[in-house]
C-alpha cells in the first residue's frame, strides 16, 4: 500500500487534469447562451461545465493529498495549486479556448504543473512516508469525506434542458473519480495492521457507488436528488468503516450507526446551508462576470454546486475524521509506538526511531 498510494494519487490527479481540459475546451462552449442579449438569459444550471471543471480541480488537489499521505507538507501546496488552477480556469474561460490543440496544450500544462510540484516536494521533503500519525490519518479522512460529497454533486448535476449528450458522461466521469478518491483516501487513513481485510468493504462500496450513480442518472432530473443523497450517506458512513480503528479487531458498530444517523441528517442540512451562504456571498456571479459570460437571470441563482459540495464535505469531514478513532491518544496518554530500527547509542542507551517519524 505504501508504494501503491502515491502512484494512485498521482494517477487520480493526472486523470482529473484531462477531465478539466476537456471541460474547458469541449464542454464550456456548450453551456454559453447564444443569441443577442437578452434574448437568452442564463439560468441556475446553465454553467454546469464550470462545476465539472471545478470538481476536476478539487480532485487534482485530493489526488496530491492522497499521494502525500495526508502530510501537511503536501496538503498545503496542493491547496495552493488548486487555488491557482481556479484563477487560470477563469482566465482561460474568458479567452474562450476551444479545439483539440487547446485540449492537448491544457493537458500538457496541467500535467507539467502536477509533475513539477511533485518533483519539488519529493526533492525537498523526500518520498512521503506511511500515514501512521493520527494527524495524517485525519487529513486523509477529511479528504475522503470531501470526495464522497463530491460524488453527490457530480451525480445530481444537471442543465436547464438535460438534453446535452455530453452532460451525463461528464458527470459520471467526475463522480467515478470522486468515488475513487474517497475510497483511496479512506483506505490510506486506515491503520496498517489489518488494512488488507478492509479491501472487501471498499469493493462493496465501489459497487454500491456504481449502481447508485447509474440509477440516479437514469431517473428524471426532478427525482434524482434523493437516491443520490442516499448514496452519499452510504459512502460517507463507509469512509468511517474503512478508516476508523477497530478495537479488539472488530468495527465499533454503535459508533458507525451514530455516524450514519449524523450523515442522514447532516448531509442535506449542511448542503442547504452551504447554498444559502452563496446567496449571501455571490461567488458564482462574480466568477461568471470575471469569465466574461452572460449573467444568470435575476429570477434564478448563480449557484456553484462544486463549492457547496466542498464546504459540505469539509464540515462533515470534521465530524467523521474523529481524532480518537484515528489513532489520537485518548486522555493525553500516548499509544505505544511500533518498534523501529535502532539508532546510534546515546548517553541514555540505544534509541529507537519513532513510528510517527515522516
């Protein structure tokens, strides 16, 4: 798992770059209203391609968090890269880049940015170690919760007409990458002993996610939210089943049941509050104006669903990435560390390398 995790994270980030580039050069032109203004005004879901691209940018950052094992020396640069990618996205949207050559250039540029950042971090801090520290595991647990929430956003995303043939494939691609990121981060957050036995649960969650997404996209848009929300509750609860400690070798089913109830109530509530916050702070409208696109009709809301999913996932992640369930010493007493290689003898005898050393 130690060698697989960085490769899986970088592969996830690289695939998300491709999705972002296709969203910019192929999907974005489909969403821009045509005709003399105000003959056609944009509606609440007109700029769905922007949400697909922003989901891809978030997945690039989550892939780097997974590759770095939750180490803040990787997490913080990943967030900076994501913020810079949003700025670049707005500028490229304003420039109206289209066509296959532009797609290839954007993919190459995105891969170069991810590769250069990775090379810099490896050169400066060395290869990321195994996430044994509870803070690393908590960062991965929060990343898993954010990715699971993004599955809900991608699975329920729609357009004003829902007749674009590219809509469903783009949403399913973003949802599949989000599902992979959630399961990967949750497995990486699991304690090393017994991690192999959790792969069966991860496989079950992957199958549930695939079936839930297929069912959700087959339903009419007005009936899509509830099954996708149910899938989100299952996935969010599943991240705890994969990542939490198992005292005595068995899952603490009572705590997992409490997490399921909390997600059943918290996912729609926090998501709704995140959308209300956007009504007070019109982030979507500002981005639409900076990108040079037609403003959304005053009767509608320029909602940024990807931002709502991010905020919701962060809040729920704070609840699910419970420190005491992820290796944090309860009561202030440190847990016994696994024995490491002996170091050179000191004045007090031989010392051992801490298991929490990066």
